């Protein structure tokens, strides 16, 4: 019981390794299903599935980036939506100045997000536990209120994009199928990058710090630079999610960076099972599908949504991922 | 010139008083949250919802009894009861879990309680009239008048703060609370029924939040979701004050209240001395809502554990 | 206090949110049917506005025997959660999956801005029953968008004109610091030419207005003009009265209406607002509507309800004029533009930008004999009033 630290569940290392590999297979399965999804829509003729799936993958990308710092670095950021917002506004603001190229927009988004993460991360990492949660919230809120008062880009009313971004001058993203595969490609790319990072020496230091910061310091690692690097990478990936979100919705608003959104990202990660990289993808899917499904029953769907979240926590450990794992193979579980 | 200056001074004092009143209200919500956090190590996002429910209880009981005082007196035990029921049903199972499970579960609770309130009372905001005897305003200093009801809120808040101070510092329960905040396993090892202590603390925290909600019901809109914005402000307060410290929460609450209220009015005036009027009002508008977050970031930059870190919690 | 009846009404309505309302999606593509999607904010603090609009529309549908222009209607209700990106997703679902002919909604301007393109590009008509932003009335007007409410600035212009008429010389203006707040004060100053002693923008969602009220007390203006929608308005009005400022006339827009009056009650009595309709509006169809609405839902309708009700009548009249052909979009568009319908506001027609040309009134908060709080028409401020952006619209 230590009020100053956020005690991420101390998992058995062996279990972590097993689940890391299982998670890899799970992700592979999810990507395969996603890649084949357009075929299904050919059969059913219901192209709207692609719209929902694209939305899920965009939030999965943001949640995945959060998992990088939350699940592997024990850094609970409550301002992660700010980076999504930076990405979205990079598209809007560059569009206002006549720059519509997706690659340019993505580069600017990543650069600005990385800079923002570097500055705020350096300050935030002086704190620990709940103090870290709240200081990241503070920076997120500052950016949120800044965008609300920025009349030039619509303020709270938001900014309508006249069209989706172009790729080398071609309006490729206007096609929903191209949009879908672009998002899938970015998601798979980010997943592989994150996996490589976690498996590398860098990732081992990060995980070591999560499990026992004192020991890492004792064997000669100063954790801060590693945590800061992870924070910057996570912010940059989230900004890419913002670029894609702006393009999918063709509208940008400060609502993308509200604290509620940051909270929802945390919920997605925890719901899916953190520290697995595949979990957040499942979590984002579960979150958005539940929202879609429940809201079609009753105006008071949030009641059911809340109950489900509560029950998942009370009766499972490790979120939906953990639940599935236990249902499938209770024998493997320590 | 002197007239203008004294007018400015009056306005400043008035705004400071407004800030104190706002701060006191924040303190009532924050006191419970910081105790729950400090002692049970529980991140309770649903604390703001308890504040909302307090306001709804007050609205219901005031309408039923036709008396504000009776309504308030009924709302408090109702909030206490709800706190204890929630502790027994939900929170008891969360103490041993990690912080993120708590975030997920209490986020779920927010959704459940917000929506339940809408199902029971409807989506439209409710009203609680200011008690007849407390309407109107009183002469304070110079020609400055202040609403009587707000003075009563300040008084009630200060009395509660004093009561808490006595409870924490001079009673057996308080001793256990302080011991629990710095080392709960030790208290448990000494044979104290820590579970019952937790239930008591949780009920107390819920009642304090409910009290804040009931007290502000006559001046604020009683509506679903009213606890969400207060929740964030409350977290700001307990983090600035140092988690687990009731004294820290009190000072931080007043600080946040005053900085927010005074900064909102005098920030633009100050900016006008440095920038041209339109730029000043632009900047002022953008900065005003950020003030308390800037305050929090600044405090944490220099004191990463808040103003009054609870000893023993320091690693 | 809210009665049980209101809650059961809510449950009946919410049952229609269900996809189970949909009998058989494939069958609806056939002729002789019409599909309408209602997209409103039905969760969160602003849900009460969305509920009024939904109830208003469904009441009209009921009165029409669920037939629009002779076609059997299927109505799908969805919740935009007041989040623009969620709204876009829901709007696309309505247009692309459900293949609705009309999308009716939303409440908020930022949601409207987000859904115009997906709805109209998807081949449906969008009938906005509350939000009406200046860009959509002007340069970015859209042939497939019809607005049954007003252009946002107009309500503010009503109060500005009234302040001017009253000969007020010094005014204190207050609004939240977001786009609608800035537009509000700009709209007010469009028709008010006197001095502004102070212009304050408060942070969005501010709870406590004591700082601003102290400034009003210090300024002693001839009147105050406030734009404080939703819960913020409830707080401001209650605190304004408690600060003992009721001697200073309180002019406002979207701050005292039937959605907030249950919480403001006596504190709002005598406060002034602007509107295109109020519940004591003097014509037969309006009186019938108010009676039916209050009997069914147990609360007093605000303009949110009648603008949605009128949208239903508009669709009905236009579809009837085409002889029940909703597939010929050009013909249906022309019918929407030209076909007169029995608006609850009596005098109603569309301008070239598909925004209404209508009358505007000064309204005042009263306590009705039955004990309920409501707004009443005091005087007509503008006759056949058109917005200032219509000339910029090239359709």
C-alpha cells in the first residue's frame, strides 16, 4: 500500500513472456481477419462494416501507442488524446494553408507531437504515480483549451476538411477501401515497430524499470531517458492516429483531445489487457463495438456499458484478453 | 484616482472571497477523495458522481419536506448509506487490485450512476430554492455586498474542515486514519479491523461529497454529469495538496479557488498593461481556463509530491 | 419535478431507438416506403434538448399516422453523444447502411458541421432542426441541406434590436469562450449600436459566476446580455438573482427556455429571451400541439420540439407534392423548397439558402396558472426576417 506509486500488477516474468508470444499470434489473427474483411462486405453488400472497422483500427492505433508507455513503462498518461488532437489539427491547419499531402501532414504531425512530448514528458517524468497521471492531464487540458479559443480554425465548432488528404497529388483516400487498407497498414507497421522496440535492449530497460526501478538504477541504468524516449515515440504514433482520424471523419474538433477521450483510451488498453500490444487492439474493438451495439437498444445504453466494464474488472484479471485466455486455456494459467 | 484604486481593491477583496467560497466547496469533495486515496490507495473516479447524487438527494428531499434544512439532514445519511453500499458491493473488491483496474471499474461506475440519475430523475436539470431565511445579501466592507447564502457555505465548509481537523488529530479513529495513510499493512498487523475502518472512511468521504453537492444545489444547476467537471478539479486539488493530506487538500482547494476566480478577472486587467487591448483580451481568454492546470504543473515541477507530501508514503 | 408519465414516455420513445424497430431492412428499399434517421444528442448533460427534438418529431409522426406523404415511414433514432466524430460514424451508418432518405438533426453546431458532408454526399437530405451556422447559410450553403430553425445569429440580433429599441446606452455582454459565444456577441452587436461597458468570455462549463456578477454590480449597466446555454445558464440565472442584480434587465439567448426553466424557476421570472415561437403562440395548430405534447411527455415544449415537429410536416408536405416519389432527388428538392406546410409558426418559408424567412419575437419567462414555468411572446421584433448570409449563397 503505497500511495505514491501506481502499482501495475507485478506479473510473473514467465507468464509475461508466454502472453507476449500468444499476443503475437492473437494480433496476427486479428490482422488476418481485418485484411479479409473487405471480401466479407463483397458477399454481404454491407460496406458500412468497413467504416466501423476503419474507426476501430484508428483508435486501436492510439490505444496501442498508449500501451507502449502504460503497459511497458508503467507511465499512466491521462493526456494521451492530446497527441491524437495534434495529429488531427496538423491536417486541418496545413489544409488551411493549402498543404494537402498526407505524407507532409504526417511528418509535421509526428514532428510537432514529438516536440510536445519531449517538453511535457521531460517535466512530467519528474513525478511518479498519480502525480504523473495528473500532470499529463494538465498538459492535455492546456492544449484542449488552446484549441477551443483558436477561432482561426473554428474553435469549438471544429474545422470541416473540404476533402481527404492526397497522396502524391492523387485523391487516393477518397476511396473507403484504400482508406481502410492504409489504416490497416499503419496499424500493422506500428505494431511491428512497437514489438521490435519492446524486444530490444531499449525495451528490456523499459520493462525492467516498470518492474523494479531501484534495481535498474542499481545496475547502472538511468531510467528517465528511456522513459522519455518511449513517451515521445508513443506520442508520435498517437499523432498518426490523429492524422488518420481527421481524414476518416473529414472533420477536426477539440473534442478529440478532451480528457474524457484520454480516459477512453486508457479504458481500451486496460479492457483489452495492457502490456500485450495486441490487447489494446482488441480493447478498442470491444469498446467501439459495444458502444455501437448497446446504443442500438436503448437511449440508456451507458448503464449497460458501465455494468459491463465493472463486471469485467470484478470477475477477470487482465481485461478481455485475460478473460479469453482463461476461458481458452485455464491450465496454462499459473 | 484614489476612488478607482479603492474600487479596484474592493473588487479584489470580493473576488478573493468568491475564490475562497469556490475553494471551500472543492475542499469538501476533495477531503473524502484524498482520504480514500491516501488510506486505501484507491483511485476513485466515481467520487464526483457522489457529489452529484448528493445534490439530487437534496433536491428530492427538499421538495418532499418543503424545508431546506430537513432536506439537507435527510440527504446526508442517504449519501452516507450509498457510500457504504458501494463500498460493500464494489470498492471492497478493488483495494487489492492495481490502479488501472480501479480506473476501469470506477469509470464504469460513473457511467452507471450518471445514467441511473437520468433514468430516475430525467435529463432536465432540477432546482433547489435558496432557503427563504438565507436569501438576499449582506453589507461587508465599504459598499460591497455579498450573498448571504454564499457566506453560509463558507461557514459550513469551515466548520466541516475544523471538525475533520479535530477528528483526524485528536480522536482514536483519526489516529488510525493517520497511521493508515502512512502504513496501512502495519495498522492491520496491529490487530485493527482495517476493513471496518475502510468502510467508515469511504462512507465519510461519500457523505462529505454529498454535503458539497447538497450545499451547492441552490446555486448550481442540478443535472446529470455535474460531477464530472468537479471530479477533475478535485483531482487537481488533492495532487497539489499532496495525496492523503487533508490539510494539504484544504490549502490547495483555497489556492485553486482563489487563483481561478481572481485570475479570471484580474488576469486580463494585468495583461492590458503589457499588451494592446485586443491582444490582451485574446490572450486572457485563452489563458483563463488553463490557469489552474498551469498552477498544478508549476507546483509539481518544483514539488513532485505536492505541497504537503504525506510522510511514510515517500519511497 | 418530473412526473412518472414523462419517464414512461421516454421509455416508449427509447424503445424506438432499438434496431428491433426495423422490420426488415431489405424490404424498405422497395417503393412506397420512406426511411428517416433522427440524429440527436440523447446522452450527457445536453440530452434534454435532444429528447425534446426527438419527442417533437415522433409526435408529428404519430399525428400523421406514421405516413409521410402517403408513404409508410420507418424512423430510426440514434444518439450522437455530442461528439462530432461519433456523429459522423452514426450519420454514415444511417446513410450507407440503412439508406435513409432523410437525416433529421442535430442539436449542436459542431455536430452539424461534421455531418453535412457525409449525409448529403451519401445521397440523403439533411434537415437541421436546431443548429444553423453562418458558413452553411452563406458561402458553404448546400442544396441538400434544409434548416427549419434559424440562422444562429438571428436570435442574438433580436435581443440587440430590442436593446436598441429600448434606448439602452450601456450594455454588459457575457458568453462562454467558444465559437458560438463569439458569434453570439457579434450577432448582438450587429443590431445593437450603443456602448458596451464590458464584454466577458467565460471558460466553457464554468460553474460559478460570482466574479462576473461582481463586475456587473460594479459597472451598473443599463442591461445585461447573456448567451449561456444549458447548465451554465441555470447557474448564471440563479446566481444573478441571488446577487440581487434583478434590478438590471436580463436579456439573453438560449439561457432561459423550457429546457432550463424547471431548474431556474422563480429565479428566471421576468427574464427576457428571443425566439421564433413560444408555447402561448396564438394559432390553432400550435395550441393543439402544446396540449398534445404536454399530455404525452409531461413537460413544456421549447423551440427544439417545434422545429423538429415542423421538419416532419415539411417532409410530409414535400413527399406528398412529389406523389410519393422519394427517388427523384431534384423533384423532391424542389418540393422541399416550394411546398407550403402548416408550420406551428404560421408564417414560414425558405430563403434561397434553404434557411427560413420567419418572424422573431421577444419572449419573457412567466409562471403559468398550472404552476409550470414557460416563456411567452411579448412582442414581435422582426417580421419576415432573413439572415445576413443568404446573399453569399450560390447554389
